[in-house]
C-alpha cells in the first residue's frame, strides 16, 4: 500500500486559494494528515500537543485576538508560531491580515493562503478532501460493478468469465466502475471505495474480441466513477466433489485492509447465467442490510413445520 500525500499546490488549485505569500519550497510541501488546526491556544502561548504537520487556519476569532494585542506582543506571538514551520497558514473569510504575520512568514519561509469562504465551511471541506485523498489505497484484480445500487466486486481466476458477466450486466442496465484492476481505498473502518485506474477507466477486455470502450457502445449512463464495495462475488469453477452452501445461512466475508466485506462463493459451469445470479446476489445482500434474511426466514418456517409435526405425532 502506497504512502499518500497531497501537495500544497494541488490543494491551492482544488480550492482556488489565493497565495498571499509563497515560500521558496512551496512546490515541495506535502500534506500527510487529514486534520486541520486552528491555533487559538498557540496564540495564547500554549504549545503542548501542538502538531506542526497540520495546515493551520485563522478565522475571525483568532484574528480578532491578534488585533487586540500590542504590536510588539503580536510580533512575538507570531514569531513563535511560525518558528514551528507548519505546511501553510490559511486565512479564512478574506479577513484582515496583520502586517506582523506576513513579516514572520517571510522570516520563517512559510506560505500564507487566503480564502473567501467562511472558516467552518473551508475547514470542513478541506478535511473531507484530505480524508478522501489520504485514505489507504491498494489494487485488487477483479471487476467492480454497480448492480441495483450495490457495489459488487467480481473476483476469480483469470478467464473464469468476470468480464463476460460484466458485459451481460451492462446490457441489463447496470454500471461498470472498473475492469481487470480495481483501485480500492479505505474510507472508514467498515467501508472500501473502489474506482478504476485512469488509464483503463471505461474499458473492458473481452478475450477473442479485444478492448471495448463501454461509453461508446453502451452510453455514458453505463459507467460510474466510483462506488463502495458492498459485496464480493468469488466466482469459482464448479467442483462436483465440493459441497456448496444451498441455504445461505453461512455468512462468508472477505477481509481487505481490516475491512470485512460480505462474500458469496458462486460456482460456475458453461451455460449458467452468471449475470442473473449476480443480480440476485446483489438484491439479497441489499435486503440483508435492511434486516431481511430469506434463508433465515425459510429455516424458521421449516423448524416451525417440523415442530408442529412432532407435536401432532405425540397426540
């Protein structure tokens, strides 16, 4: 899994931030944590637990405090703050910027940025953006489809029929996220988000035909940029010597980067309609998330019927 970062100049471009002062190392600065800090306590002199790796943001509260300080004291406070060489200082609401702030930024070679957005708005937006971009990432061989709103990751040995099933699903109105290589990122302890590498996005490889452009053949509505992985469909060759789950009572999971995703093992043989089976698997998984389990309901009915027969035989 690659270590992730967001370059400061990428953040500036993404949020259309104004550069009030550009440090000499501006193009080399990297943000490696998703948190953003508002250094209110630090302006008051408390630097215990201060994390200078975070982007620092000044809003109306911090700047009004600085404005009330005497010039020499303001210079001393800002000199100490900027000495920690954090990635950059962002001033929200396009607020007044103390002259001493710019002076200390030049002294310690720290970038100062400005935004017209309200402080809470820009802070929450940056945190959400950094959280998404810095989340752990890895690549998995397979096909990711959106089927009835469920992100279904098709895995299995090469040539098992994953891409062929994907084409059949596309014909039935479902959407492709990625074929062959699926880029996954961990967005929380219980969720993975999948997308396609830029180079192969919207393409499918079909043996005997070659590479096809899904957008050109099925239309722009047949593809999707990204989707959560809600179900793993492990497609395996049918083995007559193995016993497969016929009721669905056994809960299977696949763990990837600490995230457990529900999994169905689907044995396949020539002539078996894999696309229809995957549709049913997606709907069944969705029902289970909503609290309905058809396998459990069927078992309870069977047990009730058996119990009734036992009671009648004893009378």
